[in-house]
C-alpha cells in the first residue's frame, strides 16, 4: 500500500510556488498578496488563519489578516471587501468561515470579486468550474485532485465514488474528476447501500465528517482512497476512513493527519498566485 504523503507533496508544491513568486516579482516588480478576513474569536478559525498566514509568508507572498470582533456589522465587512476588491496590491481575498449568524455568508461570498476569490466559492467560479471554463478551484478538492494524480496520472474512464455532496468538498471534487473523464457517483446521507456504491470505486473520496465511516470491506482491491475527514475523537484526530482496515485493501491511501490537510493550505497559496496572474 502506498501511503500518500500529503505533507511531502505540499512541501514540494510550496517550493515550486516560492520559485514562481520570485519569477513574478522579477517580471512585475510586485508580489502576490493574500488578505484574510477573520471575524470573531473561534479557536479553530484562529488556528487556521495563523497557519495560512505563516504558509503565505514562507513562500514569499504578501499576507495580511484583518480581524473583526464577532459583533461586527455585516455592512462593515462588505465595505471592507469592496475596498479590497479595488486594491491592486491584494490578489486574493479569503473570508474565514464559519461566520457569526447575523452575517449572511452567501452575501459575503458574492461580494468578493470572482478574480480575487481564492476559495473558489463565488457562484461565478462554481459555474465556470462546472462548465469546464477557467475558474478558482476550492482548495481542499484541488489538493485531493493533486494527490490522486501523484498515484494515477491518467484518470480517464476510472470510476470515482465521492462520499459527501457539500459545496466545499463533494461537489467541486465531482467536477474536477468529471473533467478528467472519470465516471463519477456522488453519494450522501440519503444514499441507499453506500457500501455497495463504494465497492465499485477505483477512486474513493470521503468528505463526510463521520469518524471511520468507510470500512475495509467497502473498498475494491487496489482502489485509491482519499480521506478528507477531520474528526475529533477521544483517541485524537481521525478521518472518515478506517485507516488500518482500508490500508490492507487499497492501492494508496491518505493518512489523517498528514494527508489532505497540508494540501489545502498549499493550494490556497497556489490559488493566490493564479489570481495574481489573472490580474496582471
Ligand atoms: P458537510 O457537513 O458540509 O457535508 C457532509 C456531507 O456528508 C453531506 O453532503 C452529507 O450528505 C454527507 N453525509 C452525512 N452523513 C452521511 C452518511 N452516513 N453517508 C454518506 N454521506 C453522508 O461537511 P464538509 O464541510 O464537506 O466536511 C466533511 C469533512 O471534511 C469534515 O470532517 C471536515 O472537518 C473535513 N474537512 C477537511 C478539510 C481538510 O483540509 N482536510 C477541509 C474541509 C473539511
């Protein structure tokens, strides 16, 4: 079984991005900039934002974090985004989710200029991705896709089973694999006989949020299994895949932690650079 080392692949990607930033600096005399808006003091959001800022600095991007208290008015946030949309030193804008209840998430997402939407959540980018046009691609599914490609460069005709249909993971993952000519089945909480569906998959991407849902006897021999899940349990962080069991059957599998997680942040940096290129 191949353990798909997300940390290593992400480190390699960051090295490439570092070189690209230097090249862009030499060519344009400016560097790509990522601005993150953080609202409130939820610990996980603060940790994620700190990790994003650190990674951005390491590859040489300009990075800025704008913090607001959880009571901030929606109008204030929308005005700031509007200002950032017009600021040519800002290549990418990310609003850390989740937002406090009084702020309309969709309104915030739609206020970000599509060419600065590093998360790929703006409806214009969602539509472009599903239509096969150039678009920002959500970071986690992009990371999963790059990991799958390290194992199998030609995905044409492969049967892929996506578990979970969220806008963040399952749906964009589906579009990315369709683009690669996979035959994709999207499963979700109302799917009947998930095990039978999974057993058909050459590729399985699990993005559910249920600890160790996917068992060893759900997996076709030599399948590639990508575990997006991050679940806090008494035994620490575990994925959506029963690692020990599945590792005995799969051809390749991502660990949790150290699989998809590091790729998500590296892909955010990649998206920031792509946004810079679109604006310059
Ligand atoms: P979500 O809650 O938005 O979506 C979960 C999906 O799973 C839904 O579509 C639902 O229909 C489906 N589902 C629920 N129960 C099911 C069942 N019994 N059988 C089949 N499908 C079922 O979650 P999300 O935001 O997509 O996140 C999923 C997991 O990925 C979470 O554990 C989250 O923490 C993790 N995550 C990891 C990263 C990363 O960087 N590694 C990034 C984002 C999310």
